[in-house]
């Protein structure tokens, strides 16, 4: 992997966030999320259903694979000579 070159000023501005008030942005996002959650209404208005069940246990044996018998497929003159 070749070494990375330093970013030019234009590239740095493209990838860097220079906004001065990150706290305000986080608070605004939190308020928007809270409004979205409240749009669903009171949780007591909903029926809560808990599904319970048991997992089927699969057999613990590993799948078997048949043996592979490789034969010498090298053409004459190119294989090992004894």
C-alpha cells in the first residue's frame, strides 16, 4: 500500500466539519427523535405480546463429505519420472 499524501486545503474542507456548535446540533437531533417517539402515543395504548418458544436443536454431527480420489492427470512427458 503506497504511503498517503497529506490532504490539500480543498480536500480538508471537504471532509472536515467546521461547524462551531456541535452541542446545538446534538440537542436538535435529540429533540427531533423525542418528537418522533412521542408521535406513536402512549405505550399503554398498545398490546404487548411476548413470543416464547424453543429453538430446534439440529443434530450435532458435522456434515460428511465423501473422499476425493485424485488421479494423476499430468500428460506424459510433464510428470515426475521415477
